């Protein structure tokens, strides 16, 4: 399809336009535009930040992309950006904490594209950073665990079922260096990200002989809408984050996205159960 966005069933946008925008790489076999040629990739939390960057990177690598988020406006903007660069993508609104919505998300991806080759389970919340555990609110705890941990489990549950049926696939979960260390960004965030690493390793072992690989990315501090409240504390807060790692700078969503695409590609065919740390050397200290 070439033309304007097409609304379908009130919850999907399917577009593929030829306009200016980020560029889909072109080239022969093995080049950037061919790494995931013919594959279908799902990204949750795709309305902004790491999720949007990963959706664009998937498209650049040749995949057809299913973008999901609760934020329809942001998710559809991600789809339009992909479409403007002659990529193909759809948006499906879904709440990853709701079993029925996650099942429907995977079902719609397969109904439209016929299969699901790659999934980046990225939807997440920060919660309330710098609140001591003794003062942490139960409501906040429940919400962060529901999105960051239960949400990843529900996505994996239905993605794995589909990948078993088609005898292969790759899942990458967004964990964090907070899943490897302790700190002051809020008890629920650290607990949830440790849990994501545990889920990743468990699934990798369970499904290794069924042609399915499961890994995680563990970014350090990445400037996104989720981490913006920390940066809004002022220049000193940003400087503190920069100073925490030996490289002396913050990472970018695009750097994380490239790692996700690599983990989903054949170049990482012997990698499973791994948490890829991307933190400028923070946890190596």
C-alpha cells in the first residue's frame, strides 16, 4: 500500500508511504538493510525513547514492524516515521498488564503479517526515584511491578506460544543495570528489572532447543521521556549521571536499539540467556 494512513478496526494504523524522513538503508546481502529482511518484529513501549528507536532500527534492518503502546499519538508517529522512509509498520494499542490485550496484540501481528520473528519487550515505568524503601507507596510498587515485570512475562507468554508454533524466533527484553546492582531509583524499579533478567534466563533455558533465543539489554542511564524527571532536577543531576560511568557521557536510545537488532539477527545466533550491559563501564568499576 502506498498513500495515506489507513484506519482499521479503530485500533490499528497501517501505512507505507514514500516520503522524506529517517532513511531505510539499502544494499546487498549482509548489509544493514538486509539483516532482518522479511522478518516481522514487535516492539512494546514503541511510542518514544528506546522503543521508538528500536522500531526505527528494525525497519532500517528490513523488518516489518508492529509498534505497540498505550500512547496512541506517539505510537502512530513512530509508524509514520517508518512509513516516511519506505518502511512498513502498524500500530496496535495495548496495555501489557492485561492478559487479553497482550494476547490480542500478538494475534493481530500474526493475522496481518503471518508470523512473529522478533520481539522487543520494552514497555516500562520508572516509578518514584529517590524515595527510600520505607516511604515507598504500595500503589506505585504495584503499578511498576505490573508493567515492568508482569508485562514482560505476559508478552513472553504469547510470543513464545507463537514462536513454538513456527519453530523459531528471538525475544529481547529491556532490563537495566538496575537489574544488576542496587541504588536509589526506587525499590520497585530495581526489583522489577532484577526480575526481568530472571525471566530472560529462565525462558532461554526452557526454549533453547525449540529454536528460540531470549536475551535482555541492560542499559545504563538513557535520556528518554521515562528518565526526564531525573534530568529535570537540574544540570547537576545530569552531571552526576555522566560522572557515574568511566566513559563520562550518557547513552542514547539509538545505541540500545542497535544492540537489540544485533541480538535479533543471525550474527547473534549462539547468544541466549544473556543480559547485554550497555552502561559506559558503570558496573565494571
